[in-house]
C-alpha cells in the first residue's frame, strides 16, 4: 500500500493513456487518436483546462491557457522550422501552407486584407514560381511569379474584359499596346455621300501589333475642321451659332476641329450616343448639344463582345460606336458622316466689306470649291411667302477628322491609350483634289 501511495499523478495518467482514454482531472499527458497531436498539461472533466502545451508532430507547439477543451486566453504559438501550418498575421491576413525557417515556403494559399486571394508557390515569404491570383475587383492572373510580382509567361483577364497572354517583367506586360493607329494614307479621300471602312491596330513601342491583347474597347467619333479666318475673309466653311459652339479639339494636322456627327447609311434614323470623352491630351472634351451618332448596324455586332469572363463577371455588349479589339486589331465598317447638326451652317457667308464677291455662283466656297445646292420650294408655299429650304441629309464636302478613343473601363492596368486621329477629305465625285485657299494651312 505504501508503495502504491507513492505513485505520481503522471504514472497513473500514463496507465490510463495506454488504455486509450484521456485523463479526467489534474495533470496528464495524452496522445490523440490522430497521432499528429499530443497534449501535456491540466485537465478537468476529461477536457484540456488550465495551463498546458499542445504539441504537433512537425515539432511546432502551442503553450498557454485552455478552457473546456479549447485554446482560449493567453498563450504562445511556436512554428516548426519546416512543415504545414496556418498563419494569421496582425492585419487579419491568413496563410495556409508550407513553412521553412519560419517563412512561407513551398505550396500555400493566402487571403489578403484587400480581398485578393493567391494559390501557388512561395519562396522565402515571397510568391515565386507558378501561381493564380484572384483580385477583389474580378481580375485574375495565372502564370509565373518572381520576387512577389508577375514575371515570366502568364495570362491576365482584367475586370474590364481585356485579356493579355504573354511575357511579363516586373509586373508589367512585355508586349503591351502603347498607341492606337488608324491604317491607310495620311489623308483619306472619300467621295461625297459615301461610307468608308477603318482598319485600326494597337501597336507596341517598336511598331509591332500587340497581338497579345484582346478586349480593349475603342470608340469612334468625328470632327470638322474649325476654320477661323480674319474678319475680312470672304468665306468660312462653317458658321456656328453662338449657343452651339464648343471648345475646339487640337489635332496633329496643324488645325483645330469641332465635334461632328456620324451616322450609318443602313439606318433610317441615326441613334444617339455619347460625345467623345477625350482628345489626344487626355483631357475631357467640352460637352454641348452635339452628340456623336451611329446607326445600329454600323459599328458593333454580337461577335465583337465575348459573352462572359473567366474572372466570373459578365461583359456588356458594346455601344454602337464601339469595337472590342481582337488580337490587337479592330475594324469599323460602313462609317458615314451625318448631316450638319443644328446650329452648324455649312454655307459661305459674305463680309459686308466685300460685296463684290456676291457675283459668285450660289454654293461657291472660292475658286474650284462648291457645296451642294439646296433647292427652294416655289414661292407662296408658306403663309408669309418666304421660301423654305429642304433639310440637308448628308455632310458637305470639306475637311474632317476621325478619332479613335480608348474607352476601356476601368482602364487596363490603369493606362488609357492616346487618341488616334485620321485626316479625312470629303469631295464631290470627280472633283479631284481641292485647291488651296489663301490664308488656310495647306
């Protein structure tokens, strides 16, 4: 009896442990059926309670307070030099995966504070190797990483719908588009009342087509040359009502233009859409009563817009005046200049100091330049006997500008491509090249 009474609590606990039952009260050691866990410490009612140490098979452990079988209160968690584990940092970010020398190393998943999630390879606490990133905004990237950034071959589906597949260096795509180019001659000649087609390319700095890009949204708009001649001049291409004037747009051709509508020859009545949002400087264009118009069949069809994104979001159909880029290219077909908007008067007007010019034929814009003649109805068709002109249904001959804007929303990787310009000259059939008017830029 005396010998039995001298047995320590640990000896009694070890006997119970050998029978596979956890201790009830006091101090004890117990290895769980899942041999990865082992507990040394205080018990109450068969549950860990009080001070104790929970050891893991990989060598890591928790030492501290327990309440009714749960880790609760103050304690210390020590990670093993290598093995699998879960880390919650002070910002609430959670990592689950492999560790080495107390650093994230190997395969692991990370949930970041900003909502991003990563699943892939880690090297010494940095993402390196192959991995997938799901961004909180809906963008995804899958590919190679180095020093915690995209580096190597990888694919991104941006939340805007833009896709890029190719090489990355220091988090940036190597073959990214840097400019938009409208192909064709320096000055496009178009016959009066005719439609035309535009071929557009996204190009890299080296001039090569950015075929690695898909889905960027391009929008077309137009302008007409804004001629400001001296007061003594006999002609002006447009006389614009004061209430219809907008700030001019600077072009790379040495002259300014003001917005002008587009329409489709296929549609009976043009459909309105937004006015251009930016010029080559990137600043917003002045907005007024004039809006860019495009027909429903003119510029966008169902094939130009993928139905869904692999990132999980749906992609809306393009507006009628927009195209989505495919392999760095886009095409605008059946584009046609519309009639002058209200407040735009494409007729010659005479300065009072130059009455002698009044002997020119009606519709003349100077030697060799004419505008379509508007017929007057017979006198007396109106109560006051005044003649009423028929409405103009097409653009007058002259100099116009076509603009292609990058309206991808949100901008791909935070960058908007500069606006592209094309000089367009509309002439009557058989007129040939327009002669130069003195006082105008050639």
